[in-house]
C-alpha cells in the first residue's frame, strides 16, 4: 500500500463532511474504522473502490501512526509522545506503555478532527461513542486523560459524558469541548441555558482569557485569540457555580467560553471549537491539554 493512501471500511459514511471546518488530512498511515465510526475525509480525495473498502489518496500533516479497530465500537491509535519531554518524532513510538487518552464521541462530525490533532501530537488514544460503555468500564481502562467531544443537544443527551465529569473529573485530566464544557458546568451545579444572542454556527469571535498566572488550556495563546463557535447553549453566568468553577475565557458580549475547576485544575473545558479551521490556535489548545495530563501524572508520581 502506498504511504499516501488511506484504507478504511466504508460501511458508514453518514458523518462525512467536506466543509472547510471538517477537513483533516491523513498521511503515511493505515486506518481501519469500525462501521459505527464517523470520519472526515480530505477535501479533495481520490477514490478507488475495491470490494468493501475505499482507497483514498491525499495530502496530510499526520504521519507514522497506526489506526486500528479494537472492537466494533472503538477507534484506536497506536502511537504516543510526551509533549513536555520532547517534540521529536523519534520518541513517539517509545512510549507504548502509556495508558490511552479516552475520547467520548457525542455523535459529532468534529470529533475526529480533535483526534487528528492528538494524532499529530503522537498521542495514544481510543474513541468510544457516548453509549458504547459505562463509566465503570471507562474507569477500568485507567485513562491518562479524557476528552469529551462536542455534540447535539444538551448535557442530558450526552450518554455517559455528564456522569464521567462528575465521577472521574476529580482524578483524571478532563477536557470538555462545547457540549463537553456544558457537561462540566452542569456536573458542578451550573445551569445550561439558551444563549441570549441566539444560535451561532461557524461564527468567528475574539475570545479573551485570564488564567491568573497558571498554565492551562489557553496558555501561550494570543489575547484575544480567534475562535470558531457552533452553539446555541451556554453556561448561565448569573447562576455560575463559582464555589466550584472559575471562568477563564469569555466573548466581548460576556458569554462564558472556558472554565476550569478551582480545586481540580486538570479539569477544564471550552465552549468554542479548537478543531475548527476558524480557531487558528486550536492545535496549541490540544497540546496544552496533553501538558495538563503530563503535569497531573508527575503530581501523582511525586505523591505516590
């Protein structure tokens, strides 16, 4: 198989997207996706169909990762790297003993764009739909971190996502995106309400932040930075649970764009979409999440 070709099962193409925001590029890798997986293809792929598979040729920024279907409902990447220790590709395959980052997919076409970013960082991760496993099953996987994806509806529609925040968030580094942020808000006593400014879809907004001198998801970004927003719900600012959470980012009109837990600093989320092409510093945000994971691992090691 040619190094620039992607081979994957084509049983389910419901979530394919050719919009600019959904573009991901895959290179020098073999991918096998389960029939339940959604996947965003390159903008201009070349197709050649053979039996039950489709071969895609196209450019990519991701290399040297092997995607395999661990079971009919999971999507796994076998490659990992320490962001804080090294950015060298040469060390990416030397850390196979690391536990996975678990991605909870809330049936959203953007999920695998987030996975693409983690793949580019060399992360070892597994993807499960929000009704594929229980919180106890997730806990037994002993994940390094958890990423809760965007998705349609409200936190009550997010399968295990809300319960995962409440039960695992205090001990496992957790990054909530869009609905994932709303799950964080609701889990700790906040109210999720309709935005007073209506629905936004693909809206480019300046986002301001203040992490109070502590390193978090937004460390090192421009202030303000440009973010892509796709949402109709927000965490209510009037009833915000400031005994548990703190606001770290906001829009010009005061909508909450990011929060973190006051005690569990490794539990953070954003309302906007880092994986959207509109968010020009999105990769840095995902990289900061990996750094949060590594700092948490160092803390646990020091206290063990």
